[in-house]
């Protein structure tokens, strides 16, 4: 929370609350939906976007109910969801398929960063 508070004190317009579920390398220690209300409370009245694990309208609704002002909409969106359209990088169609119900069964977490 200290980094988020410092960023707001330094004049940022929006804080992104990125949880463990977010792709790429991140330093998150909490899941998105545990992190969002903590960040919202810490930086109010600054805007907060939720990031990580938000794949459909239900996830967006959950983030909004926890106090987020929106989500960081740079991940692929699926047909029929209620997210606003966003520009997407040109990637292979295989990367835009919806995962199956047991897609997370073999998932793991690793750290590729420095100390």
C-alpha cells in the first residue's frame, strides 16, 4: 500500500491494483479481489483499476462492488461479455480461445525475478 499511497502523493491519476492472477511478472502477494478494497481504501479518492483474474462481466461486477472504478482492459475479451471494446495486439488466434473448465488444474506459480 505504501507504493500506491506514494504514487498518489506524487500526482498519479490512476492506481492499478494488480493481484496474483495477473499475467507476466508481478510482485503481488494477494489475489486481486483481496487487494482491490485495500488499495481503494488506501488511496481514496484516487481512481483504482483492478487487474488480474477478471475475464468476464461477473469479474468486472465483483471488482466494481469492491470499490474499483474499472478494470485494466488489455486482456483479450470474449464474445458476449460486457466489457468495452479495446485495441488488442495482433496475436495468434490460439491465444484468444476461452480456456476449458479444467485449464487451471495443471497451473503453477513460479518466480523469474531477481532478489
